[in-house]
C-alpha cells in the first residue's frame, strides 16, 4: 500500500510539471496570437483596397495581352507549402500535409517553408527548391519578397504552368482550414459587361506594370500573415486543451491519492491493533 501511495505521488508530480509547461505555453501563444491577429486586421483594410483597385484595372485587360494572365505551356506546376517551424500546434501541420500530398505531383517543383514541412518532405518524390529553406516566419519579409520575385521570374520564363500556395485560411480562432491558392496565372472573376472602365493614367500598360507586382506582394504577404495567425491560434487551442486535461488528471489523481493514503492508514491501524491483541 505505501508503494501505491508513492507511485501516485510521483505521478502527480510529473503531471504537475506538464501542467506548468502547458499553462506557460498557452499564455505565450495567446499573447502571440493577439499580436499577429492585430497585424492581420491592420493589414486587412490595405489588402482589400489593393484588391478593389486591382479588380477594376484587371477587368479591362485582355488576358491574352498580358503574360501574368496567360497559362503557360509547361508540363509542371510550382507549389509553395507553408508550415510551422515549431510544434505543439495540434493538427495545423498535418492538415497542410494532407492537402499538399493530394495536390503535388511527382513532376512538380515545391518550395517548402517551415521546419516541420522540411522534415516531413525530406524524402519527397517531387523536386525541392532549396533556395528558401531558411525561412522562419512572416516577419522575414525579405525572404517573402525574394520568393515572390522568384515565382514572377520563373513564371514569365514559362518554367511553370501554374504557381500555387498551400497555406491555412483563418475564419476565427477556433476554425481554420488548409487552402490551395493559385497565385499565377492571375484570375479575376469579374462580369466585364457591368464593370465601368476606369480612367488609367498615364496609360493602361504603365499602370498594370506597377500594379501587378504590388498586387502579388500584397496578396501573398496577406496569406502568409493569415497562416501565422492560424498557427498561433492552433497552438493556443492545443495548449488550452492540454492544460484542461492536466487539470482533470490532477484532480483524478488527487482523489486516487487520498483513497490510497486512507487505505494505507487504515491498514497500519489494523496491523497495530492486531499486534497489540497478540
């Protein structure tokens, strides 16, 4: 019986240590979630305005006259897979991998971002582009801009038929899901007959030449930012659940410990009384 009490006591100590860790990580991830969510919301209005302007301008463009709107004749696509570099974020990464596995073909190229994806796809059958493997998170805007410049250059060269980004779309702090977003060729679903043609200065070609790189950088950065928010939300939820489970387990172990200790005391009293009667 004393051995049972010692075993339960050791188990309580172990769970208490886990509880402290998950509580601390929950607090940290909640603070990071608030930080990145505020950045995402601050960027949202700017992103919406750029999208509105782009849609008005692109509505007057004939797709065949601009290489960014024309699907290339290449036999492969480029996929950018955006995962986390840290773990303990629930099913965040596994959901991304499930979608990526269904989309990426053996002949395709892929830019793998985040340590978790790099580890997962280290033996992948598709071609890895290693240039951007040092990407850490959305704060690395220099790396994001380099990725955008690379996909523009390679797409215009005709290397890829399409360029896709696999990231996690944010709905709220509890609901988010992986998405396959087509970066290139550009697609604008607009009813041109109802669109009033905008006045473009100095001319359409010059405006589009400036607007398309701005639009691409804005849309891709917004997706990276959204994915970062989803990662922190997923980690916060995972740590909250782990903390709750640890609390429930501690409560159960405490009851078990009290019962075992009471049984041990009762046994000792019985042994003492039995010895005194002999």
